[in-house]
């Protein structure tokens, strides 16, 4: 029996945590957890045994909706209930913070653990890798594509809230300096969509109109370094978007289940084209 304790992750844990996730083929998550430790909406945790990290987890509080992410256990200690204990700890943190819908994106290894804890598949994320390309996107007539400024944050957060059904302002602010928005030439008509590139070719992308989304997807490809992929992630519910991407020759790489426990958030999945990452939505 392995004895372990679960506690809050701090900045002092980042190097050891980065080493253990990298050694366990889960990637070096140092920079990701550095952001999580700093963000007011995030509660990262670590499982410790004999003074060493052996597992991780993250809760992200987005108003009524809470995200469960980066549940990881070092490979030699799997199958002993540590993954379940980490998941339960994150769920308790989120429910304690008032979240009524708990959401996650599951891998094949994680899914059975989550099902036993009452999560069910709600829909799926369809992941498309985009080749980087040099040309700037062509912009729909009557619109204006430009970097996000601090004065835009209220409008970006309001569009995000209306579509995602979550309060993600801290995340939006964390990535806003690299973000872009598409608006009507007539500024009073408002915001039509946004792109917030994050890490590893991911980008949150919300646009109610498909033609605007395609423009922002092309911008994402234009901004992505040549040695990376520009990912888009569409929900099963975004049937028109998935058809349009297929018509453009974009290949679906694979799909991941979005699982929910508690009430289903009110959202507009057909207007979502990309995620910050799979740990926070
Ligand atoms: C997913 C992951 C965190 C699960 O961690 P874990 O510690 O193995 O999880 P648990 O031990 O709680 O549960 C796993 C299995 O062990 C079984 N188990 C749980 N407690 C047990 C115990 N005390 N004794 C023996 N088996 C036990 C569970 O029933 C489960 O059985 P299953 O193989 O039929 O699913 C781990 O596989 C991992 O890190 N994977 C890579 C990262 C990843 O994919 N994370 C999920 C992101 S969504």
C-alpha cells in the first residue's frame, strides 16, 4: 500500500512536478502549472509520497461551471486508487466553490475513473490539426481584424460568457496580450469573434458566424510557428463547422469525450471552434 497525501500545489513544487509528468509521458507541464498556481480561478493540487510528487490535478472555477483537469499519476503507482483520490479532491474543491456543473475532457485511461465518480459523456471534441501557412487571412467584407487591447476585455468576456456559459475572465486576461478580435467596421455593432492563442498550438476561438470562424482559424494558422500545428476543436453539435472544415480538406485527427457531472451548463457549442487547453476548456 502506497501512502500519499494530497495538498495544494505551490510555486516551489513546479520543477519536481515538471520532472515527474515528463518522465511519465504526460509532457513537461512546468509552464502550465506556473500559470495555474498564479491564476485566481485555479486550484492545482499534488499527491506527495515520501516528499516527492507522484500525481497532479487541477480545478478551474468558472462561475457555476468547474473544470477538472491534468489528473495524472506516475505510471508505476497506477491502479491503486490515487487517480480516483485526486479526482475526488478536485471535485470537492470545485463543489465547495459553488460549481454546479463539473466538466472535463477525458482520455481513454481517465474515462473509467470519471465514470465511477458519476461523470457521463455529454458530447465530444473533434480535433483538427491545421498546417501553419504564411498568408494572412482574408477578412469577411465589412469587418475589421485587430489585436485585443485592454479596452476590449469587457466585450470579449461578455461574448465568451454568452457562448461558453462560463465565467472565464481570468483566463481571457492571462492570454489577452496575444489575442485578436474580429469586429464590424461599424464599431457600435460589436464584437463578432475572438482568437486567444495559448500553448502548443491551442487557441480559444469563439465566433457565432461560421465565415468569421474560418477567418480566425486562418489567422491562427498564420500565427502558429512553422514546426507546430494550429489546433481547432469543434463540438459534435457544431455540424455546420465540421462540414465546412471537411470541405476545406481539413482532416479530423481524433475525438475526445466531454464528460459532465451535475447539471449541464447552458452554452452554445455550435459557436465554439477552439479551446484554451483540454484541462480548462
Ligand atoms: C488516468 C489516471 C490518472 C488513473 O490513475 P490511477 O491512479 O491508475 O487511477 P485509479 O487507481 O484510481 O483507478 C484506475 C484503476 O485502478 C482500480 N483501482 C482503484 N483503486 C484500487 C485499489 N485500491 N486497488 C487496486 N485497484 C484499484 C480502479 O478500479 C481502476 O480500474 P480500471 O483499470 O478497471 O479502470 C492514470 O492512468 C494516468 O495518469 N494516466 C495518464 C494521464 C491521463 O490520461 N490522465 C487523464 C486525463 S483526462
